[in-house]
C-alpha cells in the first residue's frame, strides 16, 4: 500500500510541476495568440480593419501581435478547392494588404500574384475538368457504337459517373493542387518574411 501511495504522490508532484511550467508561457507567445484571435474575428467578418486593431494593442505588444496576425492570415491562403476557400483566401489577402498599409510595393505585388493564382487555379481546374469529360464522353460513345452498332447522342452520356473519369479526375486534381500549392507556398514565405518584421 505504501508503494501505491508513493507512486501516486510522485504522479501528483509531476503533474504540479508540469502545470507550473505550462503557466509560464512567454509574453510573446501570448501576444501572437492575441494576433491570431484578432484575425479569426476579421476572417469571420466581426472586424474590418486589422491595422486599427493592431494600433489598439500596447506598443510593446505590437510586434508579436502583428507576427501572430501575419501567421494566421498566411495560413488562410490556400489552394481554393471550393468557393468557400476562395473567399477566405481573398479575405486573408485583403487583411495582409491592410496590415502592410498598402505602401509596401513588394507585399502588394505578391498579393496581386496570389490573387491571380487563385483565379488561374479556378479557370485551370474547370478547363481540365471539361477536357476530361469530353475525352471520356467520346470514348464511351465510341465503345457504345462498337458494342451496339448504333451511334447515340454523346451529349446524353454522363462521363462523371464512369470509374475511369473518377480515377483520372482525382489524379488530375492532385497534380494541379501540387503545382499550385508549390507556387502559393513560395509567395506565402515572402509575405511572412516581409510582414513579420
């Protein structure tokens, strides 16, 4: 019984030490988290001017809060696999421009490039999708004609239901996403370096 009690005491002491260390979070980390919280409000439409919010923070806190804001905004710029991600990326870009006071030409240039990449991605994705649909549709129409000897209306064939389409579309999307993710990451790194000063 004494062994159990001493083991329990040791566990409790260790838990107390861990709790004490967890409470000693550096002020910079807490300020960065505050910046991230402010960006969350901005992304949700509850705040509109990140620059003004940053000015409201104490002068000693501003650099860390700004770093947290930049980290959170850059994290929200992603390859827009759907409309919601497209909108959140655009909102994050507007937040970065707001933080840079639109006076930094390099930041403006990179944000413009990212905006163009967002638009190009959507166009490129649709173009690949239509090309794949047309190719599968033509292939299925040819197979139908060979099997039945009759030519049907190829426009009535839905290629998206065919397993080959699913497989090829999945592969094409993965390749496209990899391509654009790489381009996004390069530009996001520039923004982090430029705005986290």
